[in-house]
């Protein structure tokens, strides 16, 4: 595999009973690339992110993150499931930001951001604190580090959630509709933080309906429908002259 491919998914298939949620989905993401995944509700976008992050187990296909097979190890021609410790190690390399912010309610913003590096990565507290403060400053929350989630707006909470993912220094961050639970006036502050993160070179896969963000920030856009990767290509091409009529219809529907 070429060195700068961070995520490679090949024919990822996921079934829920008789229902095919993902049907041979393939995708490659290069280091530093921002890929926006768009598509109608139920098309499998979240399921795909969850397979990359091992929150779901795929039925067939394979995913590599940073050249490492996700969830399995190969012995000769056989694949064996990796043990829990290896899975945990792999999952630490992938950040995830959800629609709902999922912060620990009993911890301050700073404590939420420090939790993973201190408890999971066992990094020295003083070092992590400095990094967490810097990251919270970067997302515009220097004055809120001692606030609890209940004392923060939705947009601020989501920025803490992004800071928390960043503080783990992951290989990539997955975003699942990070702005869709926010009041409209709070959307742009979160998108601005994500734009800044993209500019810093973070590899990002972003499930979103924010086509303006996709147009301005994404390198590639992928359109999914009914569990299939219908179209993927440079953002400007997919958003302005999509090859598939289904992509065109979807984009038109989101705009209207
Ligand atoms: N745990 C589950 N059990 C059964 N079916 C599921 C499960 N999780 C997801 N599905 C189904 O798989 C399909 C894909 O779901 P998924 O959540 O990935 O869609 P999505 O594209 O993220 O949709 P949305 O835009 O609404 O978030 C849906 O039809 C959903 O009902
Ligand atoms: Mg979803």
C-alpha cells in the first residue's frame, strides 16, 4: 500500500439480519485529506464510520488504518480476530466526534479533554494539561476550561468534544453529523473549528449535510445510498457536476 494512505476500505459489507446496511463499500483516504460523506438517511454513513472505528463488526471486506488491518491479524492465508488489547490500541488511533457531544457530565471541559491521554494513554498529567489547555484555546474556549458541560452551549460542548478527540493525537478523526444537533446559529463556530483542524493537516472523514462546508473544506466527497458507495471524487466535481443522477438529485434536494 502506498505510504500516505491512512484509510483503505475494500468491499466492506455489513448485515443486520437479512438487511444489508453496507454493500461492498470501498474508499481510500490519504494523509491530510478531508473526505465528506453525504447521502440520505439510512444509507449506511454512520455504520461505515462505526466499522472503521470498530464499534461495529463488518461481515466481510477489510479496512486498513495506517497500513494495519483493522480488527484482524493475518496468519498465512487465515484471518484471526485480534484480542481486546490490540483492538483498544487500534481504536485509540481513531478519534470520533458524534452528533451528540457525549461529554462526561461530571467533568469540566479541561478534565474531559485530559481524560483520554491521562487515563488511557497514561501520559504525564502536567504534559497533558498543557496540551489540553492549548487545544481548548485553539477551539476558542480558553475562558471555559473550568465549566461543566451543563454550563456550556451546544456549540461549545461540541468544540470540547473536538478538542477531546484532538488531544489523543489520533491518526484521523471521524465526524458523524457533528453540527446537526445544534441550533442554526451555533453551526458555524463548530464548522470553523473543523476547518481550522483540516488546515492543520488532520485527516478527517466527515458525515455531514453541510454542503457548503464540503465545498469549501473537503478534498473529496463520497455519496452513499442504500448501503452503496455510489460516487466518490474531488469535492468540486461531485458537488457541481456529479456523474450519478442519484447524487445530483440528492444535492438538489439538500439545497432546496
Ligand atoms: N443496530 C442495528 N440493527 C438493525 N439495523 C440497523 C442497526 N443500525 C443501523 N441499522 C440500519 O442500517 C441502515 C443504515 O443505518 P445508518 O445509521 O448507518 O444510516 P445513516 O446513513 O447514518 O443515516 P442517518 O443519516 O439517518 O444518520 C439503516 O436502514 C438502519 O436502520
Ligand atoms: Mg447516521
